[in-house]
C-alpha cells in the first residue's frame, strides 16, 4: 500500500500529525522496495493488467496511491490511453523520474496531493487501480480513499482492480508464546514487565507457520469494492471455527484474500499461513491468561468487532469475544481488546 488519503489537510503551522508521519513513512524508497519484491503481490497485479490489454486499450486509468509508479507503468504498457497517478508522499519525485526514464512521460501524469484536494484533467476514468491493503486488510484506512476516488471519478460500470476482498480468522497453537511474554520479566537483569500489558494489547503482525493452524477458517468480512461504503470498514461479525486436531490454542490468526474478478480470467492471492509469503504476513491475536485445550472436532465461536481508533483513525480498535464448550475446556464470553497501531 502506498500513501494517499482523503483526510482534511492541516495548516503548515500545526505540529506534525499522525497523517504527516504516515505520508512521511512512504517517502523513502525502502518501504516500496519491500512491496515491489513481494512477488505474490506485484506479479498478480502485473498479470491482471498485462494479460488483459483488450481491457486497457485506449482507456483512461487512475492509479490511487501510485508510489513508485509500477502499476501506472503496467497500465501504460497494456495500452492505456493515459494514466493518472495520485500520490501524496515525497516518493512521487522518484516516480516521475522513473516514468521519464521508461519513456512513458507522454502517457502517465503523476499528481501530488490528497484525494479530496486534487483536480484531475479529466472528469471520469474507465479503470481505477490501487494497492490499498494494509495489515488485517484495513489497517491505515486507505480503502476509504479508494472508495472516495471511485465515487468521484470512476465511470458507471467502470473497472476496479482489485474488486473483491475477504478477511478470515482461524485458530493457532504457538508453544513459543509464553516465552514471548515472560521475556519482559527479566531483560539483561532488569524488570521490564511494564511492557507486558502493552504487548498483550497489540496484535502481532508476524509470519505464522502453516503447521500452527489448528482449525477451519471463518469469513469475518467480505467486501465488494464496486458497491461497499466507508461504513463497511467498521464491522462486527460472528464467527465459528472447528478444530482440526488436538491442540493448545494460544490465539486467533487473521489473513485476507483479494481478487480481480472483472477480467477475462479472474486472478487473486491469499495472505494465509498456508499460502506463499507476502509482506502482509498474518495478524495474530494472542489470548491473555487463557489457554484453550481442544480436541479434533471441538468448536469455537465468537464475535469480532473492528472500528477506527478515535485518536488516530489509521489505527484499529479490535475486540474479541470467544466461547468454547469443548471436551476439556469450557470458555464462556471471554473478552479481550486490542489496538492495531
């Protein structure tokens, strides 16, 4: 995900805000290097665009949060009449040089600014492309910017790439988790246990091994980007999963899938533990002082609620309620709150 949003601007005399830090973080090439080297991500976008030149020929394309301009370059190479790339962060200066160096300056125009503040040279676009996904799919709230651009510039029956996104949750066993928490009790001979409370309240973005998964997955959010609204970014969902083996459950793991379904042969990718690695990894919600002993076939149900943080709307406040009436463990309305920040 690169940096674009539809927030109101702040005055130059104001102190730095979370929005400023957000955009600044995308100004250096290193964060874009990580995304470009994510072959699952970049190759899927490349194939969705370059293998469908009949959809791009002579079309006007909008690339929201264009970063280094890689998606804009794909679109131009596929035959787009003109591509407009929006980017707020300072990386746009490098992107302009990249566009020039690759011979597309006559067909790619990069515009720096926030979505609510910029003006496009055209009234409508045929195709909107964006890599907007964050950790837990919704972290950093860039989807709202994409929806703003969709409503303002995308033609009726226009194309969105990608156009579908689904968020899932599953259960995991992590025998190393207790050590991750007790680590803070003695760090180089000092008591740093004050950090434990914070560590327990923040989901961990990490790579989860496929063998750690010990249940089925449950869909907790499904988005059709052609019709959804920004209100859908705050959600509450029931879930039910069935354990697939005997295990000690230490937490729940979230991952997402996106799809390009408006093209001739639909494409997509998954960030699941059992799929190929992506830079999004997975998002783990560890239980605090709870270990659920399960056997194959035990069921776990509950509710997950996700809303934007009141202080920083790019962060997410997430709450979990869990129930399990298994053979060895009975859990009734266990509740825990987290902040993804």
